[in-house]
C-alpha cells in the first residue's frame, strides 16, 4: 500500500501534467484575435486562458511582470510568438508549437522571440529545475543536527539552523552561477531566496520536534519529502501541474522556494511576492512552534505546587 501511494505521489503529477489554463496574451485586430481564440479552443481545448493586449510592447511587459507566460501577436506579415524560456522551457516550447500550428493552415510565417531566455550554459534550465531535493534535504539536516548538538540550548539551535540556511543559500547560488552557469546575475538575491527556503523547511521541522517529539518531526519530514518534493514543480513551474496539485505544491516550502528562486534569478523578483510571503509564514510558524516548546519545557521543569 505504501509503495502504491509513493508511486501515485511521484508519478501521477508527471502523467497528469500539461497545459491547463495557461495565461497567454494575444495582440491583433479584433477579428484576428477572435480567430486565434477559436483556433486555440479547437487545437488545444482548455490549454490556454487568453488575455488581450493593445500592443506587442504591452504584451512583452506583461511577460516580464509574469502576468502571462507568453503570447501571440497576429500581424499582416505573419505570426509572432513571444515566450520566456527562463520561466519554463517546456511552456515556451508549447507556445511556440501552438503558434506554428495556428499559422500552418494559412501558410503564414512564424517568428519566435524569447523575451527572457535561459543562459547559454544551461539552455534547458536543469540547474534551477533540480533544486527540489537539495531544498528538502537542506531543511531536514539542520533540523536534526543542530537540535542534537545544542540539545540544551534552543536559541543556539535556532542560530545554527539560520547560519546553515545562510551558508547553504550562498553555496547553492555559487554552484548555480560559477559551476552550472544556470544564473548570470542576481547572485545574492538567489542566495537569499535559497536561504529563506531552507529556513522555511528546517525551522518548522525543528519546532515539530520540540513540541511533538520524534513523531512530529517524522510526519513533517515525510510531508516535505513525499508531498513537497514531487509537487514542487520547480523544473516546469507549478503552472504545468494539475491545478489542485500545483496549488498544494506552492503552499509547501519546496515549491514556494523554487518559484522565488526563479523569480529573482530571471525576472527581477516579479511574480515572487506570494512565494516569499509563503516562506516567511513557514519561518514564523516554525519559530512559534519552537517558542511553544520552550514554554512547555519550562512549565514541566517547575516544581509541583
């Protein structure tokens, strides 16, 4: 039964992933936009949720702000697809293929412009796409290690966890920039996002350990490993996952951290506010659990009246 559940958790999201209500922008005359919308509904039902923009510049700005994942401009000379592979290489490829399919019936020329491309050293986005497991592992290790090392001093344990998160964030950012070439700018922003993600995992786990003991930690760690990891959607973004699973993944620290890292690495932080607030809420929840654990421990230590 456990094996079946694990298979469902790790394989089902991939099997059910795909284009579902992806927000894309359209630019063109009313008749041209209507024709494109009709073509999208026929060729890819329920794949896209369209928004209309007055100009190509407005559409490009919306992509940079992460309001849409890409768009299609219909002109007299042909079809112009705007994509952002740094947001998701698979979504960008899908939009490009859709633009070609739409233009194929008319023989129009298709031009694809990558508004926010991935670095040449990592053209498929493997570096950031593989962060889910390091995030989960980086959250579990300090929660266990520092609580054991500083078993009699909770403040020192918290300090150790935060220091580990900071060093871990800097290390991951350095590897992404100087080893993989997955990022070319935003070193400290990526380091801070990773550090926040690690802290958002480690502090709640340490808090569960403090309040509920080993069982609390085990349940929390399993949730992060077997839910947070497969539902993070870091390699494709949450928009590619089934809507319900994608939302769950973004509520948990691994998915939120992946979204924040991608936002600060390639989009100047655009689209990362919700993820940042989510991670901050997890940090606060972890600190609250640790504080509750301190209070309970002190009460138990008081002599009976």
